């Protein structure tokens, strides 16, 4: 059987534009790609996908092909075929495509920018953190008709990955949130992180793209030096409409960020958000800069910022069983934990707060020292410090902090304590599954 041509595959996609890679989610008329997983290969589920109603299945293994069934589309490699299909489709889309990457804050920035831009345009953006070599093509292929702008989040844990994603997504505009100590092991150190995240700016430089650069973040101006068109933004106590960089006034960062910027008439508009801390300030500033550049009405920018609520365990303020939490446990690295801790502590005195830190993953040989520095900082900002995970074991022993091997052990201890009048800060890498602490919260009885 011959390999299907790119034109034939695209014609099938145009007729059946709902792409699935999970056979359990297949519905009538879908286009199913059998991708290789860590345990099984999606080719093995091609027949099941057809029984569930898939119009076509894309496979790369001759052994699963039955004779005479033209619903099977054979390719050399299903992942490469998915990516090429996405790129082919991207070339046909005539709209701005904004790529967002960085060590911290990618998803929150993407969501803020999406909400701001949606006040004026029909926007399609990465769902959740579908930001890798599989999620990004799926995002492009899911672009609804009539979309006026696409926002692609790009994640990476090694050099070269952002460059590859740019070739697939072909962004016209780009934004790097910051450069910090994330995925140090994969990038080969901090300079490797700078080079890896800077691949977005490198791509824009060769394609006459536009870069949004936050002058208040280290390294970004240098990284974007080769880009022909740069939109700068920065903080200022007295925003001036005649200054080229967009100037943004910051009133406070805790307990929530309050920020102001000039509208077209030179009037200062204020937005009171539901996000706290300087790390979220940078995300908010980026959303304002993008909105202003694309001429979203200033009132719409304010409304979008004030309406936004964090979800999915990112910078969430919540209550469980009478305990108030600042919960930010989707991801963690030394830079993001330090920024979040400082933001949390800015409006609280040590006796009123407690800090629970899960270990930070993918730090390589710097792991022990990075955990020690973060634990020391936590001890300076809070009366009670609790550490979770193997990465924190050595620091806990040295500093005489409470330590638990995992979230299950933590929860068993935590809910036996009295947290009356205290707010608990929780942050750690996704692998800690710290949401289990909330799931183990006891049910409060009425009248008690």
C-alpha cells in the first residue's frame, strides 16, 4: 500500500476537521491519528476508532492495515504527518499568530492575552498547556472558521524545541515572559535556557516578525536584539503618552495587583485584578501591551483584566475546610517559587502565614543548592515551613524544617493541625500532585 500524499491527507482533514489522538474521545466523523505513546502505539487503536465513528485513521504500521479499506491512511510517521498537516493548514490562515514562551507564567499570560484580545476579536488559543510538539499542532488544526487571531503557547525543556515549534506554528508576533531557572538539566544550565527561549526571537528576526519585550525583565532586551520591530513596555510612576515604550503604573502587587495605563485620550485607567504578586504583575503588563498594540479599546482591556480568575491550581486563592490557601502548584522552579513567595509575603506578617513547598524537578546537579536557597527564603518569610519530596530532604534536615516524603503523608499530618487565622502558601512542581492536599480536606459539618 502506498503512502498517502500530503494533499490527500489535507483533503481528508478539510472534510473531517476534528482531529483526535485518543481513541476514547473519538466521535462520528473524526480524523484519528495513531501516535506512539510510552506504553502502546496508537496504531493499535485504529480499528476501535473506526468502530466509534472515525471517518479516517492515520497510521504508520502496515501490520494494522486490512485489505481494501480506504479509511486507513498510511504515512511514514504519524507524528510527523500530524505536524506537517498543521503547518500546511497554518500557511492557509491569514491572521496574526502570537507565540508565547518563557520560563514562568506562559499559561497565565496566554489566558490574560486571550481574554483581552477577545474583547475585540475572534481569538483561538492553546487549551490548558497543550504547548508541546503534539499539543501545538492540535491547537492549529482546531482553529475555528472566522478566527481573527491565534495565540500559541510554546513550552520546552531543551534547546532546539522552541525553534521546531516555530517552524510548525509560524508566528508573526512573539512574547517571552521571562528567563529563569526552569528545566536547567535539559537546557544545560542558565545560558542554555536563555538560548532556548530566545529561539522565538531568532525566528521572528528572520521572518520580519514583531516582538513584545518587557524591559523590566532581565535578559529579554538582549535576547530580542536581532528582531527588526520591537514593542517595548515597562513600569513607570508617571506614564507619558509621548514616550515610545508603553508605560504602565503599578499601584500595588499585594494582596492583588492594581495597575494603570493611559488610554488614547491620555487618561489614566486603573484595573484591579484578582491576581497577586510581582510574578503575576509581569503577566498582566504583557496582556496590556498586546492589547494596546492591537488596538483593543482600553476599557475592554480593563474589563478583561478585572474579570480574569486563575484556574487549574495557578495563583489561586481558595478556602478548604476553613483554611485559606494561596495555591500555586501547577509548576515550580527556583525563579517562580522565589517570585511567588515574595508576592505572598508582601501583604502578610510571618505569624499569620505558613508555607508548604513541594520539590522542584529537572534541576540537575544544582538541585540540592536550589532547594536549600528556596527553603532558607521561606523560613525568612513565614513562621511555619513544611517541605515535601525527595528534593527537599537534605534542606529539611539541615534547617530543621518539617519534611514529608509525598503529598499523602503531608495531608495526613496537615489536616490534624489548627490553621485558624492563618493563610497557607502551597507551591511545587506538578509531579508532587499537591492538589491531593485539597482533596483530603475534611468535610465540615453544619453548625460546627
